[in-house]
């Protein structure tokens, strides 16, 4: 160990003496160097002498590793959608603010003066109407389905004819079977279709109008209840058909 240390010191001393000797020469370019450049030159000369020493680290080429630091990204708070407002059971509302009731009459929902609209049961069939002569195009159930016919009696309670136009403004309908299965109501070309009816109910008369849904045959086999959810203008309600 002492031998290696002595050798290192001796080589370094020789390098320093060489630099100073060169610095004293008139023709040397070191005279024109700055103090910092001369120090670098001296270190370079020392490295030339010590490069064969295996225990010496060349400072001109070796760079101490710098531990990388990772900058943590600011954590983002989870984005949550606006929670739905709870429904007050005593004053239920749908998300649009429309009043909702478990059960309403057709007259409450539509509020048509001079007419009394009453549900008149339902029918499950493969085709409607069966003869298809006076009621426009006949409806046929597609394979694996049945037609669910919602029937209504529209009664003119006045002594005058009353015009009824269900196309403007249009209402939306959805059938509910056994309080669980929901089905859409179709738009048809039937002349007595309730959702597209535009005509006159004569004074003191009753007109039967219908709505139609297509339901799965399995659902059609065991029907215990049929209801109809109706939205009309700013009113909404569920009507019991049977």
C-alpha cells in the first residue's frame, strides 16, 4: 500500500514539475492560457502519467453518476358525475322535473274537455284487426312475438261533436307487464290508433281506440297485469289497463 501511494505521489510531482518547466519557456503557448486553462492542462498531464495505475480513476473521462429524481405528477381528484337527485316519495319527480304519480286516469293526463277516456282492457293476438277491413292496415306479429292490444273507450259527454287530435302535441307511451317487463308502443297506420288519431267524436257517441305493442311469446303466456306509462306535455302518469 505504501509503495503504491509513493508511486502515485512521485508521478504527480513529476507532472507538476513538467508543467512548470513548460510554463517557463518563452515559446510555450501556456503563457497565453488563463489560470483555469493551465490547471486543466496540468491535470491532463498528470492523467497521462497515472493512466496506467489501475487504482486511479481518470477524472477527465469519469463522471459521477447523478441520481435521477422523479417529479411526482399532481394527483387528480376522481371526477364524479353529478349524483341524481333523490326522489321524494311524497312529491316524486322525474329528472326533467315532471310530476310523476303511481296511478292517474287518462282524463287527468290529457285533460281534454268534453271527452271521457276510459281504459277498456287488453287483448293478446297474432293479428289486429282480425278482418282488417275498416280500420286501415292490419298488424301482424313477427315470429316469436304476440301483439298486445291496449283498448280505450273515448266517450263524448257533450251534445256537440268534439275534435280529437292526438298527433299534436304527441304523447309518449310505454307498456308495463306484470310491473316488470317494459315494452314500447308502436306507431301504426290503423285508423283507430289512439296515438295517431285525428278525427271527430260525434256528440253522445263512443269511439274505441287502441295502442299496440309487440311482446315476447313467453311474456304473453303469463300476464297478470298491464299498465301504460304516459307522458303528455308536462304531465306524466301510469294508467292501469285491466
